[in-house]
C-alpha cells in the first residue's frame, strides 16, 4: 500500500532527489533530510519531498529510508539511521562503492534491516535541481551482501527498485568496487583531466567554443560532475582506481611513444585494439545481464 | 544550376560519403573514387554516388572535387587532382589537419583552384555504410589560407558548404592544427586509451556489460573511430598533439598523487577546476562564433 509506506530520503541531490521525485509521483509520502538546509527548502519548493525532518526523526518516522550521500559519510549515517529506526523499517544506500560501507555496518544489531544498493544511473549534474523523473528506468541496480539482509527487507528493497523501473543484480562488494573502478571511476578521472588540460593549455577559450564538436562534448561530459561526490568515491575506492589509473597512464605512454616515433602502423594497432570496445558497447545496447 | 555542376568525391568513407549523399539528394550528379574498389561498389549500391571513375577521369570530369581521405595522403591526391582538372574546376579537401596539406600544394600552378576545408562533423563510424544525411547540418567548417584561393573558387566552396548546411569560419592553418590537437585529437587518444585499458584490465567482459552505464559509454564512444583516419591525423599533427598529451599525462599524475595521499580536498580542487568546462560546453550550446 503506497499510502501506508512512508519513505525517507537522506541526501536530496541528484540520486536521492530523483528517487524521491519518482516515488512521490506514484503516491508515496516522502520525508527528506539533507545536511544542507537550502537543499531541503529547494526540495520542498520543487515538490520532491512532502516535508523535511531531522535525521533521527526521519529514521523514526519512515518505513523505508534511502541514504544517498557521498560514500565516505554513508556508513556513519546508515548506522545512525539504524540506531533510531524501528525493527520493521528498511534502510537502503545508493553508494557508488560498496566494500567499506558494507564492512562498517556488518556488526550492527539491525544489519538485517539494511540493503546495500548501487543504482547504475546518473547524470553529470548535482543538487536537488538536478533531480529528474525516470532517471532509473530501465537501468540496473547492484545489491551486495544480500545474504546479510533479512528476507523481507531484501524483498521490500527489490520492490522499491522495481517501482523505480530498475532490475536488481547481486554482486560481491569487493568485486563491485573493482569493476566500478574500471568502467566508471576511471572514466571520470579521464574526463576531469581532459577538462583541466583543455582549459589550461588552450588559453583562447573562444577557439574551444568554435572548434569543439560533439566528439569533445561527449568525451568531456563527465567533467561537469560533482567534486564532493567524486572525491569521496575516488578516496574510498583508491586501491582499485589507482591500479586502473596506472594502467591507463602506461597505455597513454604507449600512444605517446608511437606518436613521437611517427609509427603509423603501431598507432593503427593501438586503435584497432581500442575498437574492440565496440563489442562491449553493442552488448550494452542489448542489455545483456549475468547474475553473479 | 545543380544539374550543370558535376561533383567528384574522392574517398567514399564517412565524410566523403555523407557529402555525396546530401548533394546527391538535392540533385547533383556525383562521381566517386576510392582506392578501395569495394567502397565504390558499396557507394553505388547505397545510391551515394552516380558512378565510379578512376581518379584522373574524375578530376577531368567534375566541376567541384572533394578530397576526403586520410590526411597523410591528402596533399599528394590534391596535387594529382589539380594536375588533371580544368582551370575552371575547384578542389576542396576535408582533412582534420591543415598545415602540411596547405604547404604541400602551395607552389602548384593551380593553387588558386584549391580551398582548404575542415568540416567539424563526424561520428565514430567509418566506410560508405557510415555515410548519413545531414551529418554537416548546423555545424561549422573551417577554411584555411582563403587568401590563396581564387575569389570564385572560394565562393563556390562556401556555396557548397552552405548546401551542406555549414557555416564557414576562416583560420590560419597552424592555429587550426594547434587548437584541434586540444579539442579533438586529444579526446580521441583519451578515448582509445580508455577503451584498451578497460578491455585489458577488466578480463571479465560480462561485468563490463553489466556495470557500464551511460557515463562510460559517452566517454569511450570515440574509441570506436577508424584506425586509418586517426593514425594519419596523430602523425600529421604530432607536435601539437604530443604537447597536449604530455600535459594530459601530467594532470593525470596530479590526480594519481592526490588519490594515493587520499587527499580529498586536493581532489575536490582538481574536480572543481575541471567543472569550469561547463562554461565552454554552455558556449557550444549557444553556438558562439568568432571570425579570426
């Protein structure tokens, strides 16, 4: 019964705001909390939440609580929520890294009421004003350590993600973090760095305006992403990300050497290797799913 | 009079094919040449060109000849075309680098009949099958060394680009190459390298399928681009590109160090700097134009 299930959303940014927006639309009562009071005001103004509450009050009043804040703070906040919430409630996080978060709540008496989630959705924008309808529709949500969640809590979480239009996949948290370093976190470092390089080296910004085409726009798009969200992810997933980053730099050095030597055949080989990514992207189109 | 102007297209790939397709649609007779005979057959089958001719025949028969082949071969082919074509004809190239091409034709007796162009348009696909209608519509075309083109030749070229829906901007060839290294060629190296890194390091491709989201897709999109086209560009523009690439690697090292030190504040600063690219991308949306 939607009218009987009260939803709490902690963190009213892009992810939390978009969850609230979708669930509010289908009739849930949404309580919101954000450490930034301006975000609460904005979220009410934008009709994303019904009202704002202090964290403890929200934890006590909501049946399902989503925690959608920077990953480095997520573990602490989940534990705070669990301390206050009832034994019937469920708390779900949406963090982009999972190992440390799972570890930090493992010994909590209410661990069974927690479901570790990561909806694979987002845009390069942030804050409540970035919240949009249907952000999650047709996308995947990763759930980690599902065996440590109570069966009914897991059911409720899967049901909520289903309401958002998401398919749930189960995965080990360490595996999750390793894979995300390659397919998401590294892309962000590469885009941020492309952004700073072009801005620093190309002093004449009017020429960037003139000459940048859609290729540049798509490659650099993620460079608009939030500093707080991503610095938190990079530190939290530093081991895997550093491995990916070192490999990336060594691959760049290969390109650099081949270009220095004007070795067209070598460059062609490197590009042909990269072209293999087509298979992966075609796979994405067909939405291939493997349950692990 | 469209029915009276015969167009020749040398190189029936993405760019040449798309030029032919648009101009064929509005009624021009299109002659095609490609060093790969399969491309000629395909282009006829796809109704991109009216018929295929040998290069010399094409040069003799067409009033306007587009040369849309890898940049390292462009200068030679333009000169070959100029040797055979009439004094009334115009040859236009579409190469992504301009300095060497302009230099290599500068002393030809028919230099005035050449217009050095670079339409800022493309996709990550290649070959005649990649040719699409309206690829150029609303985009910009750079013309270099316009003072070395005869007035009527320049008029005809601008008219042709206008037919394709393009706005022409004039620019010095060395300046063009420098700016393109930053806003286009570097993005391609970064995407190719991201592609090889993810493929090499992430052995479990099914997990790439599962976990890659739209962010990864947009950042890596250019990694599907043609080896022949891009190896040619990278070698041709190696000086500027190496400068950009070295700077890019040094910026990556900054990120790496900050992540190694788990210095969240430093990472935030680096990301905030990168966020400034928003201004540039917003500029793109408004299609700001500066004539140089």
